[in-house]
């Protein structure tokens, strides 16, 4: 596979060439996951900016909400393929254990972000889930005093302004480590 990174005007921009064993679609899965994260951020900013009334009623808003949802599905799809590639080529060994750990944190936090996204959607299904999880958490006084799933504003704030910021930091640290350590030789 010829990488676009070697062709003008991109050639030389990355100041690094990838090793021959990384010239495979399997090694693109992390990059595609990152592209999904970028799209989720941009569409998410637009959704949060124009608000729930827009994304629940206007045709363009509904389409944007739908594309945000499907980008989230694609994010997890490519993330799991990336995980399989890293595991199958043994790329988690040695000093790369730290990047494996960072990746695991991204995966777990991403699943949390997904849950808060469901609570923050505000449509009927979202309200149904919010009320039922509220009922369930109500019998767990400690957690209930921390957070109530039926609190739409809190769910939206966590989904928009708390978890994505942490995710962004973790992903940047992950990519920096890949740059510093290079791509592992396969087993
Ligand atoms: C938002 C999620 C993630 C993004 C954007 C991401 C991105 C990347 C990218 C671009 C690379 C370079 C090589 C490649 O793409 O195959 C990479 C390598 C790596 N990733 Fe991820 N990753 C994510 C999640 C994970 C997860 C869940 C794990 C494991 C639990 C993980 C573990 C690793 C390891 C160990 C490497 C080094 C592989 C090597 O040196 O060959 N990553 N990641």
C-alpha cells in the first residue's frame, strides 16, 4: 500500500517514514479511530452550540445528530480493530505497556462517554433510560448523592465538557508515545 504521507504535498511533512511491516490497512486502524474522534468533536461542538431544540426538530439538526451517533459507532468499531491489531502483532510488549494502559483508559472512558451521550440526547428513548437508571441508582444512596441520571443538564455538561477534555489529553499522550517509541516490530 502506498501511503499518502510519501506523496507531495504531504511528503516530508511528517519527517518520518513508516517501517515496511506497517504498510498495511491493519496499521491504519488507530489513525481512523483518531479521525472519528476529530469528527465527533467537530459535530459535537456544533450540536452543543445550536442546542437540543435544533437537533431534535430541524432536519439538518437531526441529520447532524445521526452522523454524530454513527461516528461514535465507527469510533468503537475501528478502536476494536486497532486493539486486535496491537494484540495480534504483540505490540503491547516491553516499554509499550504504558501505551497499552493509556489505550485501555481511552476505551473505558469512551464507553462512559457513550453512556452520558445517551442520557444527553433528550429524545424519548433517552428520557426513558434516564428515568430508569435514576430509579435504579436511587437505591444506591452513595452514588445517587453524587449524580442523578435524570439531571439532563449535568449529563450534557459531563458529556460535552468533562469526559471529552480528559479523552483528548489521553489520546494526545497516546499519539506522542507512538511518535517517540515508533511502531513495534511484529512478533
Ligand atoms: C481513541 C482511541 C485510540 C486511538 C486514536 C489510537 C491511536 C493509535 C495510533 C494512530 C497508533 C499508531 C499505530 C496504529 O495506528 O496501529 C497507535 C498505536 C498503539 N496503540 Fe492505540 N489508539 C487508541 C486506542 C488504543 C487502545 C484501546 C489500545 C490498547 C488497549 C491501544 C494500544 C496501542 C499500542 C500498544 C500502540 C503501539 C503499537 C505499536 O507500536 O505497534 N490503543 N494507537
